[in-house]
């Protein structure tokens, strides 16, 4: 991520990371805090529990194998049919859009990310975060429960939290205006 910022000639950023992107943001903010103006964790993960990894594997040997068999878009569609990735009673056109967006990510890229996940846990890094932090916490996520999100807020010095009342984990999809308003309020408060 530091290399990405360097390639774009960005000295500092307001980092917003959703789910696993939050996990990566935590690592960035602790390793290179001078590069991060603020950190926003949207349903941010600190670890991906084995139960979630099994859910993501969709009956295959593991998540990596499921992605290989189904491709990025096919995996997203299958996961949505099982209630993950904002599935459920969603408008079919919206579901199609989400599958198309996931399908834009090359399968090998997602497979590389899922190889990283099994042993990763950044909870010990939380007290080291010294940048202004906002936790956008889903009220009803099976993947990142509210109690865990409150624990993340409590472990990061001076962190703030905004609880978002979405249907599940994908609060940025369910409640985009509420997420955006909370983020903008946080950024404005930084001066």
C-alpha cells in the first residue's frame, strides 16, 4: 500500500477501508502513520474467523478453491444467494450490479488476498494507532458484530464510532448516505 501511495505521489491520505480493507488500513496506519491523515474502518475486520472463511468457501475445500472454480463474479453471486455480500431480498438489478462489480476483480487477485487471511489478526496493533480514527460499525453484521466493533473503538486511542443501521455487513451498500454523512462529519471535525 505504501508503494501504491508512492506511485501516485500521495504523501498522505484519508484512508477508508471496508471489511478486509479496514484490516489493511490498520496495518498501514501502524506501519506508516505519517502517510495516514485519518483512518476510517467501515465494518472493518481485525481477523477473519474460521466460520466466515468456511462460509466464503461455499462448500469447496477453502475460499481460494471456491474462487478458482466460480471466478470472482460467480463467487459473489453464490455468496449472495447464501445471504452474504448484501444478498437476500435485494432488487435483482442491484444484485446484478454487485456481481458485475465483483467480477471486475481478477480472480487471481482475490485468491491472493484470501491466502493472506487465514492467519491474519491485527488486534494487537489497535492500541498503536495514533491517527484520528472513525469506526463505521454495522448494527447487525454476522461477520463483524457490533460488540467487536465497539471493542475496536475502545482499543484505538481516541477513536470514534458511528453505528449504522443496515441489514447486515454491507452497510455502505444498505445505507450509503448515512455512511457518507458520518464520514464527512468526522473529516470536517479534523479541521
